[in-house]
C-alpha cells in the first residue's frame, strides 16, 4: 500500500469516526430537546410539591419523589458497604484461584440478567416468602441484588489501578494490611469507587421493570415522621413507575413528559456530581 493510499484510508476512517461521534451527540441533544419541549410546561412548583388529587384538582409527583429518595437511600445504605467490602476481599485478601474466578463470573452474570427477572424473583421471594408484599422495602432488596455487581466490579477495577508500590511501601514501613487498605488504598481508589456508586444510583433512578413487580405504584405522601418511618413497608411508586402509568394506563402524556424532564435533571445532576467528586479526589490525591 502506497503512502498516498494509506493517507486516504486514514482520512476516510477518521471522517467516519467523527461522523459517528457527531451523530451520537446530535441524537442525545435531539432526545433532550424533544423531552424538554414536550414536558417543561408541566413542571412547576405545584407539580413538584403536591400529589395528584381529583377532589383538589391538582397534578403532582411529590409522593413519587419521596418514594424514589427512600428507595435510593435504603438500597445504597445496604449495597454500598457490601459491594465495597466484597471488592476489597476479592482484590486484597482472597488468593487467586477457582473460588475467586467463580465469584467474579457470578458477579458478571448477575449484571447481565434482565431486570424483569430480578423483579419476578423479588416479588416471589421478598414479597411472598418473606411477607413484605408490594412495598418499597421489597423493591429496595431487589435493587440491592441488581446494583451489587456494579458496585463490586467498579470498586475492583478502581483498586487494581492503584500501583503495587503503594501497597509494598506501606507494608515495608510497618503498616498493617487493614491500615494500609484504609489509609492508602481506599483513598487512592476513591474516584473509581465514587463513580461506581453513583452509577448504581443512576440505575436505581431509571429502573422500572423490577419495581413494577415489587414496589407497587402508590403515590400518597406520608403523614408526619411516623408515616415516613412506616413508608418503606408500604406500596410506593417511583418516578419511573408513575411516568409509565401516566403514559399507558392514564394516557396523560403531559404528566409523563413532565416526569421525564425531572428525571433528565436528576440524571444530569448525578453526572455532574460524579465529575465534581472525581475531580476533587484526584486533586486531593495528587496533593
């Protein structure tokens, strides 16, 4: 192949790559603009702070927002320490072999299972066998199984990026293994750990199939602190569930697009928060 032909081939491939990148960006912008145009008119203070009521003549998603926050909180409080602890064990304590290989294979397999299967399992096991019924707790326990592989694998990859010289240097200076992990390894891997954790939050926010089987669709607000404490054991629909019901069962596309706008803002906030936290810990680590 002559030099001129190689230059032409490289130029064609580079042009195709740029076209693919531009197409992806334009597609994303098109979806965002379409959703904003269709739904931004429905988003106002009343929409965000009230619940839908025929008697009061209000349309709102406050109950769904509370349900979404509760299910994120319950899921992450349980899943985060388990996922990070599992990754630390697999990467730092477990000896390479069949057991580690089987655990990693099982983790990767779990991450590829369709969410609706998790929902069916959660409904039958947590809902029926454990007697939790349709509740936020049933949904949260199901989501824990779903996001654990994501947190574990991202934490593992983050730990693997830390140079072995950090470990050897700390051990050589007389540090214990757990002290080394706690003071050297985890802070160094923190950007990757945070990324995996926030990605898990993003998956929870966008999940609908599993929650249809487990959490139910109630959208009432709790009365007082006692009502809020009882809420995890009651049926509750998240924002994605309400958007699905509004667009299908109720035929209220204005509300559905309004919820879509709220979800876009939440996802954008999650992404910006991820970048800010990652940058902060990168700067801290370099200092």
